[in-house]
């Protein structure tokens, strides 16, 4: 184990962490807002809207993310004249925007299913009570359905956040220098993959640990009754002891 190489490589990999976090944060943020209408469409009574949303989700969940990145990055060049005519080539010629687009479309598909499951888990009695006092449409969705769905879907969405942090490593295949891309660059110069990937893996581990703790804290904040229940159980156990 070359500890000198580890000490030299650590600052370089840490400097690439900004790119990883930017890719993850941007794609997840945009993907979340794209996922909401897709989830609503999946639950729509319109078979046409439901079929469109189902097709989108099925395609992006059933194909590898790496293939999606390659199709967007390399495939867009085949439509360059059209993209230039509509003004999209300025964006799609950049690897960073292609990676963001692929990651965003992918996470939107998974997140929409998480949100859909959360919406379907809302107790029917709460909906009936809200309608009984005059709520309907957007007000019902904003005040009752969506807040409850978010609390129900939070653990699963936390998993999606951690998966997306790891998925940013695929952006290195299209020349983006994030953590994995920097690791490959160092390995190409040193021919010591174990030490370098050990550091890179540790950085991903640290990022996802912070995300997991943040999700737990957010879940406790959104569910104070569960926090009180846990406190009561601990008090009961200590009393018995």
C-alpha cells in the first residue's frame, strides 16, 4: 500500500468532489420537479396520459443509465443540423449538459414511481375528510395529498439520492472530471488503481453517509409523532431494566 500516493491523491480527488455534487444536485433537483407531473399522469383517469407516463418510466427504468448517457452525448451529433436550427446544439454539444440531461431523465422516472407510491399510500379517510370540508382539486393535492405522500416516500427517495450520487461516476465516460474521472486520470499516471479507488470509494461513502443522516433527521422532523413514540419506547425499556 503506497501511503505517499494516497496522501498526494486525496486533495486532487477532494477537488473533484464539487463536480460530483453539482451533477447530483442539479439532476436530482430538476428531476424531482419533472417527476411530479409524471406521477400525476400515471394516476390520471385518462388512459392516454397514463400510457405516455408509463412508457416514459418503463423506458428509462428498463435501460442502463450508461446507454442513456451515450445515446444523448454521441447520438445528438447525428441530428446536429436540426439541433442547430432549433438552438439546442449550443447546449447538447457540451458533455456536462448531456450528463445532466441523462441523469435528470433517469432519476425523474424513478422518482415519479416513488411519488406515485406515496400518493397511493395516503389514507382514504383523510381524503374524504378534506372533501367534506370543501377541499378539492389543487388545494386538496397541496394541503393533504402531497405532504403525506412526501413523508411516506422519503425513505425510498433517500435511496434514490444516494444512487444518483454514485451514478454521477458514469459521467466520467464522456470526459467529465468528477471524482471517478479524476481517479482514472491519476491511475493513468501512476498505475496504482487500488490506492486511488480506495480513496474515491471512501469519498462516495462519506457523501452518502451524510445524505442518509440528513434523510433520517428530516424524517424525524416531518413525523414528530414517531419521534415521541420512539422516546416512549426507550423510556419504557429503561424503566423495565
